[in-house]
């Protein structure tokens, strides 16, 4: 996709650009000469350039330098927080932070100062806002899963983990367990995990006889369903993340070259 021209909004154009006589000056009656060549070729031939033209160029350079100075000061204000936050090791997080700041800046420009026709301007702003929302979600990829996992957890008991401390100072946690009587019903983590009714005997966590096997079986069935729902939440989170990546690609393909004024 290549860049193209945009329809303009007459209400936001400088008055000198919409004066009728500006267009009339290019009528057939005002032609002085014609030739085949490239624009400004005549300036390469020892063509005498009027002093007024030279002064106009110098004044344009001065105005350009002042414009650059104004934007340097403005950018320090707009980008200060972003520049203070990003780090070289941030990777994608830093890149998405920069993209979000730039899109917010672009949206403000379009809404307040763009010369593009209002229908086109609104379309570009809407696409930039949608992209901004996508980038916010993508910046914290774990949130796709955490949000769904929290909804799953809310439907089940508050499962606990077996916490183990070691002589070297290390520790670990394993499995999901819920209280039943004086013990715990649940399943360990890892390969070939034990599951059932557990009690602490002599400081060791061991399988024991359940005081109510029907209740233990019910709690284990509930735990299995919890694990299935958790896995489903992970798959859904992956699908939502993939969909956001695909949508971002669509938006960039369609609008990246259009986000200019």
C-alpha cells in the first residue's frame, strides 16, 4: 500500500490557499511559456534568480529553524515521561510504550489541527484509537490469561498449595488443595502426581484414609473441572492474543501510511 493524497477540509485551510484568484492565476490566459523538461530545470541553467526570491528562501529557512526549535521544546514536554520510563532492556514493552505515546500525539494533532476532510479525519482517528487500545492490551501479555484465570478462580474454592522449605534455604509450592476435616483434598503438581485425601503425619504430607470418601470424590471432581477450566482459559487467552496481533497487522497495513497530515 502506497501513500496517497487526502481530501482537505476547507474550514481548516489557510485563507490564502482557498482564495479564488489563486486558482485563476493558473488559467490558460496566464501562460507565459511552455517546454518539455523537469520542474525547476531552468534553475540549473545560469538562470538569474531575483533578489526577492533569494530573500524568500532565506526567510523560509529562518521560519523552518524557528519551527524546529518550537517542536524540540514541545517534544521534551510531550515525551519526557516516556523517555524517562523506557530502558534498553525493555524490549517489546519499551517499543509499545513509544508507539502509544506517538499515537496519542497523532490523535491530538488530527483532532485539533488537521487539514484533512472531517470524514477522513474521523476515520483515521478511530483507527489510531483502536490501535492504541490494542497496544495497551499487548503491552502486558500475561493479563490476557490473568483476567480469565481470575474469573475461573471466582467460581471455585480458594485452593492452597503445598509449601516446602529446604535446608539450603530454597522453597517450592506444589499442587492445589482444599480443606476437608482435619486434612486436605487435592492433587500434587508435576509428573505422575498423587491425588486424594492427605494429612500431615510427623511433618510429612501423606495419603490418608478419607473421613468421608463421597465428599473427597466430589472435591476431586470439582478440582478436575477447575483444571479443565483453567486450561480452557489459557487457550482462550492465547486465541485473544493472536486475534489482537492479527487485528494490529490489519490496522497497520491499512492505515500506517495514512497516519500523516
